[in-house]
């Protein structure tokens, strides 16, 4: 199957943004809208080498060690399919840092809310990952 193009209209104007899809339906990273995002889209089409076990991959556990703003650490087990929003919710409930004030980093990459741990290559195949938390840590927070 040949590459295909998908025209997107974000603003109702006549100008269209085009994303080129490869034969598996995965956006090519050289598409203008995808440049610089450095996302791993290998699971997007569900036709990759992990297709038979994709549900299993999402259910795999990973230990997340949170490096908190005061230098202390906390940890919890999450599923690779869980979103960054789930991690932020955990940090808010356990350490008192409001979700809207948090910034989470895996290595030097900002972790974005709509993405899951699977979207970060640094988390795949790991038993433990380190996530740096930035934000105001209340003095009375649990540690």
C-alpha cells in the first residue's frame, strides 16, 4: 500500500495542513505538523511487531520514582498505558502539589497530559523510571 495524505483544517480557512501517512497509517515524522515532537508512534496503527500483545504492553507495570522539588523521592507502580494525567493526579493526592502547577520530566523531556507512559521510549522495557517533579511542594506534604 502506498503512502496517503490526510488534509486537516484546524481553523475553517482555505489553507489546509497535510500529514503524510505511511502504508500502516502512521503519520510520517517528517510531516510539518509532527516535526520536533519526537513522539514514538509505532503503536498508533496497531500493526507493529507488538500488535498481538499490545494490550499486554499497556498493562505492564513500571515503578515510577518521583524526584520531588525538595530533593526527596517517592515511588509508586503504574501501568505503561496510564497517562501523564494519572501520574499528576497521584502526585497531587500524595504530595499536595496541584496538578495545574506540576511539570513532570522524564530525562529532559516534558511529559504532556494526553500522552501515556508508552509514548515515552525512556519508559519502555524498564522496570523503573525516574520522573522529576517541578512545582510548589507544601511543607505539610506526605513523603
